[in-house]
C-alpha cells in the first residue's frame, strides 16, 4: 500500500519537473540515452550461442518457481528477436497449455498490444500463439483486437480479477530493482495505471519480474525518473535476484 501511494506521489512530482524544465531531469534523460546506446551495442555483440544458453537458463529458472506456477493471471511479453529480448517461447507455451488444461482455475494469459505512439498499450487475453497474434509495423507479435468470431478480446484493465504476475522486458537493469526500458514509456505508463487501479480496487500488488541477459545488468544504478517503476525481481542466467520484501517472502522452489 505504501509503495502504491508513493507511486501516486511520484506522478505528481514528475509533472512538476516537466513544467519547470529542471536541468536534473534533462541530465537523467541524457544518461538514459547513453546507457541505451551502450547496452544495445553489447546486445548486438552477444554471441548467438551465449544468447541461446542464457535464454534456456532464464526460462528454466522461471518455470521452476512456485510464484510462477501458482500465478493464475499473468501478463507476459512475446519475445522479439529483432529487439534482442530474452526468449519467452517456453514460458508462453507453458502458460497457454495450463490455461487450456485447467480452464476452471481461471488461468489467463495477457500479452501487450501497442495502441498509439503516445506510450499507450493494452494487455489482451490470448489462447493460442499461432492464431491470436499478428506482426505489427515493427515486426513485434501482438494480439489482434478481435477474436476469430469477431468479439473483442478481454482487456486486462477491464477485468474484475487482479493480475498475479507481470513478466517484463527491458533494456538495462541494476541490482536494486531499477529498470530502464527502450524509451517508449509503454510499460512504465501501463504499470502506473494498473497499480493505481489495483489500489482503488483493494487488490494485492502483483509481482513485477523482469528477464535479462548478463550484459543488461549494470553494476551502477540505472538512471530513473519519478515515473519509472521498480521491479520486484530480476531473472538472469545465474538465477533469481529478489529486490522487494514481497519477492523475498515468496518461495522460489
């Protein structure tokens, strides 16, 4: 609850910075830009065999945890090779298979769809990777807005049930829970809105877990503004790194 109230306060703080045009915010933006350039270069240099090994290890770690297996409603990203995101194919296959096997348990899988160029995206329910997704202009697979029979897909923000887990991509991360996205602001804005919705409805806060290659993890803190959202844990090739008390108190085996 305290974290959600803090998030609401941070939105107000950010608005004040934008209006005043304060130099610190400009400096942070420049730091973000420089770090993105560096990490993108390091990702391009990551050998394919190393990438494959890390993909396998990261997904294996996720699939072995109780917090993942016990999550009933999950928001996950469909990995994009051109963005050099950590692979999620095995994770998605597991989620969709369990969704079909245990429909009475209300398992649901939501994936992102970009709505516009103003950092707005939605999370829509899918049941099948091959039938429910199409490539957008950036070659990222997204859910179609309508189901095969023409009905609108279930929108997570309109659900009467809370999300248990968000599996997040990103570009750079630190060892304190800091996350740097690719610059579009889609995930930060969406998470802000969802956390406020969860607060209003009295729902338990979801786990925010990011997946990262070794070259994406920084020794120094990543630059963040007041509207950037911290993660609860990071999964990398060498295991799960918890940052929040919520994740530390969750069984990982």
